């Protein structure tokens, strides 16, 4: 069936990967602040996910909110 995840190719990029209509990118990596990744769709929508060193997770569509 077209559009199934198994039909998508995975292309490694410098800071992440592109998989089908999605792009996953490491935005920030800091031992004290944690890691921020962005997940972008082919239609231009982006979600930012921050994971702190203690394991807390924050999710936002505005990168300025990820603190």
C-alpha cells in the first residue's frame, strides 16, 4: 500500500535524518541543558522536544518556549 512507513526511505543528514514526509533534527545538545530535537513535516509544521538531563520532557511548537 502506498504511503506505508515501510515504503519510506531513510536518509541520514548531518544532525538527524529524513524519513518519508518527516525530518528529525538535533537542534541543541548540552550536558547541563539536555537535548532539543525538532520534528518537521513535509507541510512545514514543526514540533520541538526537549529532554532534560533528569529525564523531564517538554514539547512545543514554539522553539522559544523550550526552556
